[in-house]
């Protein structure tokens, strides 16, 4: 989650909503990314979406079995939907998203996917709060 | 919807699940795409996702205001999530997806988005049925 947090800090420095993601298989990082919606002018360029695409590219197959996604913010319904299709084994989240997180929006993960919330929650949450405070 | 259906037929011919999408603004097509999850080995490569990215690229901004998406199959929760973020004005759907469609999965579109179901429903649905029958 430290590496995902570094990615979120990179996003912060670029003026992007600070969310970072890393995909790990067998203790090895195979994808790392951060939110790029502003730079790419693309609502689909969330950290998780890029990490899913990059990890599948690395693995040469579209399913992320035995992979863990570390992400600094609870995924939105788009990212939860992509994670559903990927059948990823595990997701580890930092901050929760009470408004636009997949749980609040009613979306579903794949039944095979385990999810853990609240890892480095305070740091991840503080980075978001600082970002939006600076925007105002 | 005819153009979206042609895209779905292109997907069919490539052995991809036959879903096609077109984005229109002021009666002009600004994006057309079909499902490429097999070719790209990427669960995120749904027709709608590509159409959203292409349309935003064409417009030079990430919001699809005044745009209409024509899509041959009801969007899944990932695509509905992306459409939510895009704040697209209108969605016109062909076939419904009782299992994995965003309505069955509990996902939400943006409150600003109007959606219409059942346009060329039979053709769109038949193409899917034929595809999966051939797969067996």
C-alpha cells in the first residue's frame, strides 16, 4: 500500500485527484498507476482501470487470478465493474468513499473477490482532503 | 442504431462478444467502436468504454454533454459507471441484459442522463444469441 500511496502522491503533484493503485502477484508488482483523468481528458482513466489493463497486459491474459490490487481509495462503480470482470482475487483499500464508492452506489464485486478496507486509511484520506481543500 | 449494429457485426466477425456503440452529437457520429476484450486481452475494452474515450478525445473535454450513445446491449456496471462520470445526455439501448446489465447489478446512471431501451432489440438480441450458440 506504500507504493500505491506514492502513486497517489504523484497524482497529487500533477493536480489529479490523488488516487494510486498497484497490482501484485506472488509478492511482485506487475502494474502501478495513478489517476490521469485530467491529463488524458478521459473519465475512464482512473488508477484502477489503468492498473487492470497494465496487469492483464503483463500477464498476457485478461483475468487477474491470484492478483491483489492495492488502491488508496475505495473503487467507484466503474472500477468495481471492471474488477468484477477481471475476477481479481483480492482488493486492499485505503480510504473509504462514502459518496461515490461502489458500496454507496450499489455495485457489486465478483463473488470470488475478497476485499479489505482501511489500510493506511488516514494517510490516504488526508491526501484527498488536502487536495480538495487546495482546490477551493 | 444501425451504425452501432454494424459495429456489433464487426465484433461478431472477429469472434468478440457482438456489442457495438456509437456516440453522436448534433446528428454527427464522433465515435464508433465494438467490443475488443479478446483481441486486447482486456476486460475494460467494452464497446462503450472505447466510445466514451474516443468521443472525449474528439471533443477535447471529458464530459459528453449533448451527446447520445447508441449501444446494442444494455451497459454493464463498469460501463454504466463510466457513463455516470461522463454525464452523457442520452443513452439508446438495443437488447437488455437481464444478468449482467447495470439495472440487474444495481448500478446507477447520472441523474442528468436519459435512457431509452428496446431500439432494434430483436436484431441486437438475435446477434448475441447466435454468437453464444456458435460458441457451444
